[in-house]
C-alpha cells in the first residue's frame, strides 16, 4: 500500500514519524512525505520520497498574533495558525498529491490538521501521530472543530463532524500513560507504542570518546532553539570545575570554536545522534522538546529542563511533577544555579529511579513495528466498505 505522511517543515516534527515510516517500508509498503522544502533534504536522506506541500519553511508563514483579550492564546494560535494558515496552505497540495499519487492512507503529525481533511476528500483512512502532549494539540476542541469546519468550507468539502473527524480512525501515542496530563482524556481510538528514536546517520555527525571515570551529562537545545548561545555559554561556565564530562551539541549553524578552547572534560560538537550518546549518559540538560525528552526518558535518564517556548513549559512542569527532572527559568539561569541543580539531580537517587520507572512503563508497550498490521487492517477495511 501507499502511505503518505504529512508534517510541517520542522525537523523536530519529522524525526518522530521516521521510525513508523521505516517500519512501513520494511513491511514492503511505499512511503512518501508531504511537507515544505526545508525538509526535502532530510526526507530524501532518510530514504523517502518527498512532495512539496504547504509553506516551504515556517519562516515563510506570515505572523499571527492572538487578540490581547484572548484567554487561551495558545488555543487561538492552534485554531488560527495551525488549523488555519498552515492547513489552508497545505491542503491544496495534499489534495493534488492525493489525486495523482493515490495514497491508501495518510499519517499526520498531531499538529498538522489538513492531512485528515485531504484523506476524507480522497475517501481513505487517516491516522494522527502524537508529537507533544495530546492536550497541546487540542487545547479547545470546540474552537479547533470550528477551524476544521471552516477549512472544509473554504475548499468546498463536506465536514459535519468538525473536531471528531481528527481522530476518527486512530491516534498513535508514544508517550507513557503516566506522563500524559491527568485532566485530559485521549480519544477512544488511541493506541500506545514504545518510543523509538530515529537512528539517523549523517556524515556530519561526530565521533567522541567518553571517559568512564566520571558521570556524562548531555546538553542539547534541539534543532530550533540552538540560537540561544548565551544559554550554552552559561552551561559551559557551570561545568568548568565540575566533576562531570559534558557533551554539548550546539547545532549545525554554530562552530564549536566560537566558545574557545575548553578543558578535557568538556566536548562540544555540532551534531550527535541521540541514539549514539544517550546510552552512555547519566543525565540530560535540554529545552524540553519532544525528541530530546522522549530520548532521555526512554533511556531512564533524569533531566534538567530549561524551557524556551512552544509546549516546553508544559513538559518541564510535568517532569517536575513526576519527579523525573527539575525545571529552570531561562531568565534566572546562572552557572551557580546549574551547578546546584545538577548536584541535586545526580546525587539524589530518586530522580534516576523515577526516570527508570517511567522507562519501564514505556518499554512495556509494543514496538512501533506492530502498528503496521493495524494500518494494513485500516486500509483493508476501507477497501472492503
């Protein structure tokens, strides 16, 4: 069967989808990704066919600002930007791809709302794949439902269901049930799977030698927030005399030499795949992005989270509530604060124990490859109707 994955041109939304896409390819199915041009190289490097869909880059999206009186501004942005601007720009391309490439199924990331509408127009099933808290993609179901209906009307498509359409067939989650926000019910079509990191291999990734005489701490601000050089600098100052080995990934846009010569226990790289470094770590310092957090927690590692935007404050709060990490305010960040927080995280065994308990919960779920027979059955049932 042919499976079309839809996502915004953000590497952090693409990577979580890759293990499922690869499992589909391994099962003999044809997979393509529809997204903006910023992701073309990443998609093709991963071995998939790429279709242009929507804005080429998120930087090309005209800014939208919620009214100052709006109570839940993030819900407004979801409805008006993600289910509005982004979806309306992407839907015509998805409809064209649907009619020309003729997929049997569409899998969308949970913040991409046009994929399910395109699937309905093509009379094929569609599946949502969670790339953040379910609540963050569904902060106000009624407002989101109205946005979906408006989008359908804009393209003369029938849509009486609104919000219910989004999860009609299935919602796939790699978040452990205890990690989900307790006050939010997931759709009855939800299926849980073990989180799997994208085992990316790039010629630009670097090989490092890790010492065994001291704990290793991995630092990353993900693929979007790496421009915060002052945070990297603060962390570096904190580690100058600490008894840890620091491995800091700063992103392709920076030269490690911008930070000057570092002592032997500090390693700075542009890029390092998580699956290579995390098995050798004792803790992670990150911004609270999806891939960074899922990677750390699926390895049973406690975290220090410095949220910088988007849904990261929610992840920071949840990790603190579960006792698997400590949240820090980026505006109050100092080397001393980092030193004191890291000592607490490493020396207090409760954080590691709770992170390992969450890891055990994740590992009890079936592997993502078991989702493929389910997707095959969805398509078979649709063809039989």
